[in-house]
């Protein structure tokens, strides 16, 4: 890393109606440096990089590139200044192909002036191959998995050959293998003197890949530390403004009777003979690599996806669940992994999004019981510490992590007996994680049976009564609490991996 300063953002301010998202934030990026931007959900990280990327115009402050003040008023301005951004929410055009997305607005033209699809697809194939990605250039983006879309997003950003690259939570839906590729790429880019701003809530990643860490809190600059010498406790204290004790809250007790039994579930595709039982008051962890089939099991149980064989019993009785409504009637709730796509109504209010599943309780004919609607909203905004200026705020305007908390709150409001959480803390800051753990513990104490799919092993190990490990669509182990360790889980998680 050189002392050569590529980018300086100084005293940046950005206001939205009712929200001062950035009050005074500064950030400096050197050539060949990976610089982390760390802060709680809603601290202003994405806003800062949207200012840099030309999506928002700041209300004040200076941006200097190579020492010269620049004005960035559009995405094109940003590109001209050598800035590429991988945004937190995917911005690919779903009905276009992979290659079209990557070359959008700068398609190569053939001699007759039309788009040279052949060249475009060939160029993209070359990049995809160099990443060993099994993605076809002329495949429609909507047909790809979320992880694949994320990789396309990354490749698109790389294809501009920018010298300033920003990654806003690039790994949140990547498999371990893809994260490996990404980190290799980052190391290569560093050698080429590219400066990278890296946003992630995963401390272990920051330790692994970044050189310096800048912390912001409530739109204000708190400080910058060398990654090598900063401790987690110090960074967390900077982030949340206090020491965080009791990270994992869990009081274990003897679980009750089986409330959910799944027997020999197969879907004719990935899932093979999946059998397990879930007991009252327990937290059952589901570990495995991305693609192991964990989400698929839960979608089958919840009536989203059909299955070809197998039985489901709720409270000892065989049931037939053909859609989510039937599952809900049986007291089951599922908080899906890709909340953005499967769950959020981005144009609607926080209140609408929280109460959408419970609305029946306070509608009588054409009358809505506003007080009840408000009470439910207040309960979950408070208990989940959702950061929003008002209950009527458009949910799409909340920060990524706060949107996730809204969806979790929505399902908690249904007061389920069986709660299935798919990666509940993905993209959620450390303070909010601790809050979610405390809520899970409280629900378990009250007798709710909880399934938690998670790729964060420390969380699975510390929160679960038992952990089921899946690999290649099969259950490879069911480990009691006493036998839980990262090594044990990884051993079974990779059992059917080529
Ligand atoms: N378009 C918008 N309109 C109104 N408010 C917004 C808008 N975009 C962001 N905000 C608000 O600005 C604040 C900062 O949000 P931002 O998305 O930058 O947070 P973040 O640090 O990226 O959080 P996360 O870790 O959850 O992604 C939040 O209070 C958010 O609700
Ligand atoms: Mg963000």
C-alpha cells in the first residue's frame, strides 16, 4: 500500500426529508488499500457511497480525486472519475442477459453499427471463465440464483477497470467458494494499485481483507484505525457508542414435545430423504454450505415449493401444507433469506410492511382499527430497534439492515408456534444481532420452536440446542450442543461436496 491518496471525501452532508443521514463524514482512500467502512444499520454507509457513486448529490462537503476537487452529479460522472460501485441492493436488469447487463450503455458495435452480440458474449465468457464461474453470458439475469447475480454485479463493476472500487456488502449472499474468488480478486486489484472501499458487517472478513477501518455512527465520523492493531471490542464500542456485553443470550432448558416432524422429504431434485423433528422451546440450527438445500427444506415445509415424497406432522398430526396460508394457519412462520425479493413491499410504509400478515386482526368490514395497527407497529419497531423517522416512512428508504428487521418483525407479530428463520442476522449490525438473539431466546423460553438456518458458525454454535448439518440435499449429521464445534460442522457440511 502506498501513501498515494486516491480519494478524499471531506465533511460530507446528506439530508433526506426527516433524516439527516450524513452529518459530517470524512473518508480517505489510498492507492492499493482496502478500506472498510463500518457502522450500525442506518449509520449512513450506503448513503456515503451513493454520494460517491453519483446516485445522490451531497448537501455539503468536498470530494477530491488525486488531490483535485470534483463534482459528481451522476453515475456517468462517477465512472468518468474512475469510480465503480457494487451496490448493496442488486441493480441488474432482470429481463436482460448477463452480457447485456455487464455492457449496458457501452455495448460494442459491429461494422454496420448494430450491437455486436457475438463480441459481447465472447468478452463476457472470457471474464466468467477466468473466475471459473458457471454462468452463461446470454442467460437472462432473472434465471440466475441470487449468488450468481451478485457475482455478475461484481464482474460488471470490475469490467470498468476503475481505480476506485466500492463494494457495499458484496458477500452477503455469496457461497464460501465465491467469497474466496472475490478475495483473490481483491488482492490482485490491490497489487494494481486500485483503492477499494469495503462495507461488511462481518468482522472476520474485515480482519481478513482490509488495511484500515473507518467507523461512522449516526452520520458522523468517529475514527479510523489500522486493521492489524484494532481489536473487535474497540471497533464495536466505536460503532455502538458503548461496550457490548452479553452478545449471545441463551438460557437452555429441556425442550418439550415434538411440534414439527419432517419424514423422508424428497423433492425429486435436490432434497433426498430429509427427516428431523423440532421440539417446543428449542432452537434447532441448520448449518451447511450455500446450496446444501437448507432453504429448500423450509420452503417445502412452508408450502412454497412442492415436494414429491415425504410427510409432515404438526403437533403429532399428519398435515398437508400446499401454500403459505395453510402453513400460517398451523402456526408456522418463515422469514425468508432473500427478504428484498421475496418479502418486502418497498413502496409501502413501515407500518404496512410490519402489519401485513396480522391485518386481519384489526379489520372489521371496512373499518381498520388504527390503534391496534399502531400498537403492533410500535411493539416491533421498539423491540427490534428499527431505525425509522416515522411509522409511515416508505420502507424502501430504510437502510438495508433495518428493512430486514421490518420483515422479521412482521413474522414475529403473527405470534407463531413454529418460527423458521433463514439467515436472520444477514446484513444486520452487531448491536441488532444481539437484540435478535435476545428475542429468539425469549421466544424459545415462551415455548416457541425455532429453526435457524445460518451460515455464521459462531451464531449457530452459541444459539442452538442442536444443529442439523446438510450437504448436497441430505442431512449428514444432527449434533447435540455438547458436540458443536466449527470443525465438526464443517466436516459434515462438506461431506457431499466434490
Ligand atoms: N432515499 C432515502 N430517503 C429517506 N431516507 C433515507 C434514504 N436513504 C437512506 N435513508 C436514511 O438514511 C439513513 C442512513 O441509511 P444508509 O442506507 O446509508 O445506512 P447504512 O449504514 O448503509 O445501513 P445498513 O448497514 O443497514 O445497510 C437511514 O436512517 C435511512 O433510513
Ligand atoms: Mg447499507
